C-alpha cells in the first residue's frame, strides 16, 4: 500500500545524533565529505571508516537500514569499482587481451568503493535522523546569506516544506485514483511498455487536476491568514546550537585533524 | 441465488510488516440478486475495506469471496472481469474524470470491456440518462460541469459497464439537499428498472432507511448485524452504543415510547412516522 510509506526517510528517534541541531548536522556532513575525499592513504581511510561506524552506532538505527541505502547505489559502486581496477597505472599484476590490472588500479578501486559507500551511509545519517521540516528550516537558515544576492531564501524553503508536506497527500490521492480507474477496468500491470505508459494517463490527469486544486486551496488559506513570508517572521520551533553540537563539532574537528596528520606522516597512495 | 457471498473474510493491511493492522475479521454474508443493501458503520469500521474486497481491488488475507458462486480470486489474471461485474463508485468519484468529453469519460469503462460502436454508444447514452445528464452535456468537457454534474458523470461511467452489482460509497457526500434527493432517487430508479443488486455505504441513516431492504452493520472490523432495515433500526440502543444513529424520526418514536406513549418504533420515514402519530392522536380523540 502506498499509504504505508513513511514520509521521506526520516526514522524518528531520540539518539544523540537525532538531537543534534539540523544546521550542525548539515555543516558537519559537508565537512565530512570534503575530508573523506582528502584521505590519501589507508591509515586516513581507516580513521574515517571507524569514525563513520561510530556515528552510525550513535544514531541507534539498525545497520540494516544503512545497508539498504547502499542498495540504491550498488550498481554505481560495482561499475566504478570495476572500471577503476582496469584504469590504473603502476606495477602490472595481471594482463589479458586489452584488460590490464595494476596495483594502482586496485588501490584506486578500493578507495572509490569505500568512499562511495561511506558517503552514502553518512548522508543517510542526515536524512534518517532529521525530520524534513527541521531540514528545510536549517537549509533556510544556512542559505540566509544568499539574500544579499536577492535570492528569496524564505520562499525557496517554504516551497520545499510544502512539497514535502504534500508527498503523502498526493500518494494517497494516487492510490485512490488508481483504484477508481482499476474499477473501471484500467489495466496498469499488463501489456507492452507503451500500453502501460498510456494506461497512466487516466491516473495522471486527475492527479494534476487535484494537485492544482489543492495548491489553489492552500494559497487561499494562507492568504486568509495574512501569510507574508520572509521578514520578521518568527518560528514555533527555534533551532538551538547546544553543548551537544559543540561536542560533536569538536570531536569531528579532532578526527579531521587526525586525517591531515596521517596524510602528512604516511606515504600517500592516491 | 446469491450474487455475492463472503465466507469468513479476514483482511490484514501490511501483513508481515511492522505496520500490520487487522481491518476485517471473520466477516460472512450472502447477498441475493436484486437486493438493495446498505452498509453502515463508524469511520474506520472496515466498510471501505469491505467494498474494495468485493470488487477485487484487495485480496482477502483469509476466506473467500464468491461472485455468482465462483471464487473471484480463482484466476487472478481475470480479476478485471470481476471489476466489470461489480461496479464500484468511490467517494468523491468526480476526481477520477480525465477525458476530453463527458461522453468519452463514460465510455472508458465499457471500452475497457471491449465494447465498440453501436453497443458502446447505447450503453453510454443509457448510463447518462440514468445518472440524469442531459444529452448536450455529453460533448462538453467534464471539467466544465458543476460539482453535482461531475459526480453524475462519474457515476454514469460505472453504470455504463452494466454491472451485476453496483456499489456506491457515500455517493451524496458534499452535495446540497436537492442534489442529494435527486441523485438518490435516480439510483433508486436505476435499481427498480435494471433489477440489479445495489450496495450503498452511507452515513446518512435517513437515506439508508428510505432506500435499503437489508443492512450490514460494521463495527471494529466485524459484521455485527445483518438484517432487514426495520429490524436493525429497531435495535436503536445497540446502534447508539457503537456510535451510530437511527433515523431522526425513529429516534422521536423511541423517545415517545420512553415517555410511556405506545407508538410503533419501527417507523423509518417521516411519512410513516406522521401517519403513526396521526393514528395515535385520532385514537385519543375517540
């Protein structure tokens, strides 16, 4: 059933990571990604991997969920991994026809696979532990400096919030319309791809009509309450930068410095 | 012979997941050809799940549903044929309209059945007449119609398939009183002329009392009463216990009875109640 789908990927909880400020989570994620790609030898990569597992452990979310997030990019991981094996330089280990496996290639492949996997899992930490509304609030806050370029940050954030809010509503609506058309004999499961695409028309048109109707209703309702975005708006839930965030930032800083140091101390392989 | 028979149906949403929720438990009934059956129940009592099981949109977790004595899930590939025979009008059906003209929209169902040309044309025009649409409206866009007319067009789209059983889920929700009256009498006419089986889900006890012969009463996923409409409403106290009401006129009769006035509490329509009270008063005067 479409209805059983959870909104986005958010998994409510009360762990240390859940309670971090969404803004610090976003900034730390960006820093994490930068440093993940700055790892230039196996010691750095090991530090990063251990750090990642610590974060995952702190979220108190089953590791299986993270493996599921990897499933989405499994094809990418496998293809880039294989490509890298054959496109390296250095000592030749094995050769057949046009395929050459080099030591450099193997190392590259290992790095790429670990990096993409970690990147995916830690990005999932953000979406798993932060509610969509917190996320858009945080983005709005972080994008605020862009207002000097006359970018309507508040409006963009509002649009994102509304879009997220309406995902379950529209899924529900799709479910209903599909049932109604199936009751009139619409066949959406069988037939050639072209027929199946055509079978979607009776669902998509009513869905668009209803989306526009809802958008109109929402706009009217917002205007009736004198909604006026942007300046001087206060919030019900104010984001707080707490001691917890400070602790998380400092320990991340520590790990990131460790990576720089290990990059300097050990010989770099990539 | 029964048209639809449900045998010990159980239905669980999201079976095998963390969101498992039993919607129906041990529901059995038989409905005969030509009956007008009402389904009542509190919100969340399983009415919608039940009707979706009857036309094969959902598959029962346990139990069987038979249409003309044949299990509808015998050949899962042929489930479409069941949906043609058990026509289903959902709540707010006007949101399913999509074609360029009302005519084409009504023709969607019968076309899926494989009907063509004259036969198709006949079905569409007949259905439009039953639903109370004017001939000239057939060529206009369904999005230009008024709310009530849109609903008629959507109902016509189901009637056009000429189903053996017509199920209507809250067909009058959101209509004005005149629109309600008109639509209900049209449905009643359809039932009388075609002699089809009709099932009506409604929260309006007045509508139910006026139209139906028998009633299915659902509560918390169970079928708790199945009897003629008079007999069900005669058990007013029980209905009130599960959050349902009796028609207002029946309620008045029940209150009169409570005050010690001996009236017949089985009056379901205002006309019957009126004559009952007139009889009572003329008896006193004599």
